[in-house]
C-alpha cells in the first residue's frame, strides 16, 4: 500500500507541476474520500 500511495503522490505532483501545497490539498481530499 505504501508503494501505491507514493505512486499517487508522484502522479499528483506531476499533475500539479511540482506544486507541493496544491498536491497536498488534493491528497488530503483523496484521503478523506477513501476513508468514507
């Protein structure tokens, strides 16, 4: 599961153009969605 999360992190960073704050926001949203 750790490798999957890092894969998503890389894809999100690429999509955000390396904008870590924006990527973190998206990842936080995804994390809350997946827990539901």
